[in-house]
């Protein structure tokens, strides 16, 4: 059994709890310590019980809660090399708690194994994570395209959070400046609902039973549009995994397995 909770998923903050056996980790900490503590409390946990926080990349919506968490609680921070270097530059005192995780080299904590895999995003380095215990779970947001490495890393997971950032028509017609639209639409930007549907279809074919759509843009998407686009692609392929949409600023919790 694995317990999964997205505490927030969107451009204003990202944080996901994974609990399996005796292990409890966060993927990203892009919301306040107060919110993280409250969400953990609702699951009967405290930040001090965490075995670690795994960071995908250094954008503010993925790390903004780290400074206060580091001030009051003692747990390791895991990040890929260039992200870890950037975090040590940003947050004095973090160096002694920073642990490097390399792509495709698993890290074992209690009853789980965590593997990072590279994603295409507009930072020097960004990753997604696969967590393996009795079952497997993947987190993959903030990427402009789906690479073979992403497919390989997520293949066969029981559940996954994948990005469904924008509806292309809403983005093209929306108020963003041209340079920002181009950035989002680029291979190092964010996934559209259409591409998210294609990834969801691949996952369902590989055995994934639960797909959670995350990191929706509040300006260029709606939960209804994301769900309709991805569910339509799945239905057309004859696939029927459980499909959920992670709220931008509220908690979505579930048990898998």
C-alpha cells in the first residue's frame, strides 16, 4: 500500500507526499512550512518524521518552503548535482544536509527506492522521480516534451502525477506576452493537455492504473478542459485508468495498491 497526497500542484506551488511502509518523503516543497505542516498533520505526520525532501528543480514554486523547513526541522534534502549546487548558493547552511541524487542511480530510504530521471525544462537541470516500494509511483511535471528517458522511467508505475499545464488555444489567445507563450510551448516549457493525453495513454498501456493530472496553469487551462482532453484520448484508445486532477492549492489524497 502506498499513500500519496498532492498538497499543491500548479504555478504557485508544488508539493507531494509519498508514504510507503516506514518511509515518508516529499517531492518538492514549493508551499509554506505552515501549509506543509498542516497537510502532514491531516495524515497524522509531522515534518520531523520525513525521511527526506526530493527537489525536482530550483524554480520558486518548487522550493519556496525550504528555508523555513530547514530552520525548524532536521531531514536531508536530495537534488540532482546542479540543482543541489544552486540550492547551497541560495540557502546558507543547507550544504551539510544536501545529498546528491544522480539520474538513473536509485537512492534507498527505509522501505522505498527513489530514482531520478532527466526532464526537458528551462533550467540548467531538472528531474522527475520514480518511487518503488511494493508498488511504484512517478512524479513528472515541468517538461516541454516527453522523451524516451521519461517513458522508460515511468513505464509500469501503478500511479503517476503527470503535467497537463495548458490548453493550447487558451494559451495562444491569452494575455501572456509572446516571449512567454513561446517559452511555454517550447521543448523546454510545459506539456499541453494534448501531449499529456498521449503520455497518459502510454502509461495506461504499460499498466498504470491511476493517472493524476498536475501543474495546471490557472491562466491557460481549467480542470474541466484538462480532464476532457486526456479522458478523450484514453477513451479513443480503449483505455480506462482512474483519472484525477490535482487541485492547484488544495490537497488530493489517495491510497494505491
